């Protein structure tokens, strides 16, 4: 597969590709549904790329004996069985989209499944490497560890990590993502893959950032953060307070939009966690547990005019309270 075809796709497009695959694989796809799929496939290069990557994922799983493969296939078979019971048509497609939202976070680029170390949704893990470096993997993250005689290299494929580098090792320590490389200078720092770049937050000492298309490095000091793109570096900002609170299982917020809080919590929960537009711009300050999303959401109720609607265990919406007349 060419480098262009392995370029990551958005979660929204990948979810849609999975929904179409389940719909067409169930054997009940009508001519109308097949025509709609053809229109979706041709509408965007990203759609075609997602479909190709999904096929490659199936092939890689067919030859890889890992627990993730078994879990994925079990989820897909379960979806197929439910599809057959419901039948074809729009109702089937709606069901498939719901099932995809439940298991869709398991469908990631191939690099995630083949990574040396990875965490599932809601899982966090601490790695101690041979040189004494500590790496905290946040939810839904994947890394490769590539140490040799000359370099200590960490490849971040997905998610977010906190790195506390080991000392007494002369080899350069580098974190690499699709957007470029980050060279540690005896430091503690956060690296987060985002849709539009790689976010670096320096918690201690300094880090040198080099975008993929550049030959030059830029130094960032303690308390500074930047979004690195393949073709350059964004504006420098101060590191947000308690940026590393997730390493202690907490989400700490200071006057942020409710929609942004819900989006962050959704990283730690399987399925769909959404917020209605009429309350999305409400502001929230506080500390919330990441290992108990229900408790975190219920903590909103005493201070905001919202209610929590749990349609199913994997579909939850934060909406406004009905007005009392």
C-alpha cells in the first residue's frame, strides 16, 4: 500500500466506512443501498482511502494472532447476526451505525493494532523502558519502541503520552509522529496526536521540535506548548494548568465549554457521548474522574441547567433541562 493510501482518515469517515462494510457484508444490501454506497465511495478521496485501509485491516487481522483480532471479529460477527434479524433497508443501516458507535473506536489505522504497546479506550498504562525512561500511555494510544546503538526512538501512532526521560544515557531521545520529531533535552513532556497536528507540552526542561518538512529545530522551554504540523509550527502558548492531570486519573478544567469537556470525556468511554447545541457553550470549572464517566457527568447536575439522557449504555447525551412553566 502506498504512503498516500496509508494517510490517516478522520474517525467520522472511518466510522462510516465500517457501517457500510457491515451493511454490505450482511448480504441484505438492496440495489438502492449499493447505489448509495457507490455515491459515498466516489464523493471523496478520503472515503476511498478509508475503504482501502479497512480492507487492509481485515487482511492483517487474518494473519495476526492477537487478542484484539478475536475481539474485533467477535464484535463484527455479533453485528452481522443482529443485522440479519432486523433485515435490510434503512432500519438496518441505522442499527449498524449505532453498533459502529459502540465498537468503532476499536477500528483504527493498521499501525495502532500492530504497535508494540497500546491502550484500549478508557485504559491507561505506565511503561518503564530499559534506559529508565517512564512513558504514560493515555486512553486509546499506541507506540512503537525503537532503541538501537545510536538512538532512543518512540513512534507515537495514536493518542497521547507523557514522557519522563531516563538519565545517564548519551543516545538522543526522540518522539516521532506523522508530523515530525521531538528531541528531549533531559525533560518531562506531553505529546498528543490531534486531527490537525501533534501537540507538544513541555512540563520540565526543554524539547526541540522539528516538523517533517523542515531541517531546523525550534526549542521550547518548560511551561510552553505548541501544535506541530508537517509543514511548520503553530503559535506558542502557555501549558494549560494541570495538563498532566490525566496521569492521575483526573480531568481538570478551568472555564471551558461544556462541549469541549464532553468531547474530552468521550475519549475515555466506548460509544457515543454527545451534547446538545443549546447547552454546548455553557462554561464549566472543576475536577472530574476519568475512570468513572457516569460520576463525572452527574457532577454537572448541581451547577449547570442540564440533564443526562442515557438512551443505551453506549449512547449518552447531555441536554438542557426542560423549562418548568
